[in-house]
């Protein structure tokens, strides 16, 4: 049986260096939280660590995934990595538990923050652009359903169709409206990982480089209901400030 070739000294050095940088990245990690990335779109600065431009084809693929599989906004695999000076955060507006879902605390910025404060984002731009288009579509769907409900309630209903109409309103239309309202209320809330910009600068690589080259979106797998996956960028290579 053939054994794997021994690693060269150069390869060992590279692995040691990678390990050191990974540990340094963990030291910079503040915690996990949620942020409305639509509401704070103007506060997200892209391009510092990921110079890739927005690919509209990828945006459309993500948008299609949102329509088909819903938006898994709190799935840890989909988190967006943001860098900010820790002193700009209020109290402890983060959690150590990235699986907290909707219970993740909302990021808050101190009132004394400079007017031009921002998050430096390591990836997530395609998700933001897709989410902008998605929320517009969902809001329109909600408006259409509410107009349909209003029209039905205002029209004269004869005895023959009264029960059928009531069943449609109760069992079909109202649940659709409620579901859309939940989506609209959630707006752009998304799971994020917060890193202390004052501790480290980062160099950025994709979460699976070949995926980032091919697509930010993987095919929906029938065995995982409602799950879409992204090639989320994550900070692995860091250098000391």
C-alpha cells in the first residue's frame, strides 16, 4: 500500500503559519449577533478584504434560492463577518452562541460614535443585493394579498358561496398574509460575526475557493428541506495590527 508523500519543511512551515493565523482570528472574534443589513446597508463597507465586484448572475441565483427555499437568515453557515472597533459597541450586544437564531442580540452602536462609522464587511455583498430585491418582491406580494382580502370583504356574498368564501379567507388567504408579514417584519435581519478591528487586520479568502469562483449558490438538495447554502467568506488569514 502506497503511503502519502512526506510533507516538506516548506509545507510544514505553511501549515504552522496558517494555524497561528487561525488562532489569531479567533482572538479577534467578539461574538455573534444580528443586524438588519438592509437598514444598515450604507454602513457596510465592502472591498477592503474582498475586492470582488458584484456578479449579477450570482445575485439572481441567490434571489431564486430565496424564493424557492426561503431565507435562512440565522443559519451559522450563512453568517457575514463584520469588523468594527469594539469601543463602538454598546455593552455586550453579542452572544457566544451562534446557534441562538432569532434570540441573537441586536447590534447597537454607542451614541458617541463618529458620524462616518461603518462595519468593514468580509463578504456578504451578493446576499445584500439579493435581499434588497427579495424584500421588494415580498412587500408587493403582501400588498396584493391584502388588497385581495379587502376586495372580498367589501363585496356582497350570496348564501351559496358564503361558506366557501369564508373558508378561503380563513384557511388560505389569511395564513398567506400572516406568513408574508413575518417576512416583511424580519426585513434584512441577518446573523453576523463581529470582529474587533482594533485587534487585527485580516486578509480574506473564500470559504471554499472553488465555490466562490463558480457560484455563491449551491443547488438545493431535496434531502434538506428549505436549505440553501452559500460559499460564505470567512476570515482565516490574519496579520497583527
